[in-house]
C-alpha cells in the first residue's frame, strides 16, 4: 500500500477539517468551479486501479512522524517561523490530497468498485 495520510493521522484530521471549511466557504460555487476545472484532467485519468491507489495513499512513517512532531509543537505554540511554513505546506498538500482522494472514492463508487 502506498502511503501519505492515514485516517487517524494528525495531517488527515487537519486536512479533513480544512477541506470541510473550504467546502463551506465555497458555497457560492465560484472557487469550487475553478478547483473542479483544475482537477478535472486528473479525475479523467483515473481508472479503478489508479483510483484505488490514490484513495489508499498514506504518509510513510518518517513523514508522518515529522508531521506529528510539528502538529504537537503547533498545538503548544512552539513552532519557529520555518517550522510553521513547513507545517502549513504539509497541511496544504494534505488538503489537496484529501480532495483528490475524495474524487478517487467517488470514481470508485460510480464504477461500482467501492
């Protein structure tokens, strides 16, 4: 199994929360439409095998340990400016991956493979 973000991981939780906030903020449809247009070429490339691989993507142990370390420091208010930028990058990437994984799961559901 490939790795990026586990369902119980801190990054996954942050990404899910941020994704839900982003979805709520995009109720007007303008931002959602742009995001959908940007991601549509990726979605069109999915077949059941690639969609399953994307849906199962998880962080490796080293990356997850670093994310967890930064999350703990963030919760305690101890991040340096450099660590904050690093952590924010992980959160943004995690958001994008979460969106792509949601699209992959929808693709699998539509194909009857979920």
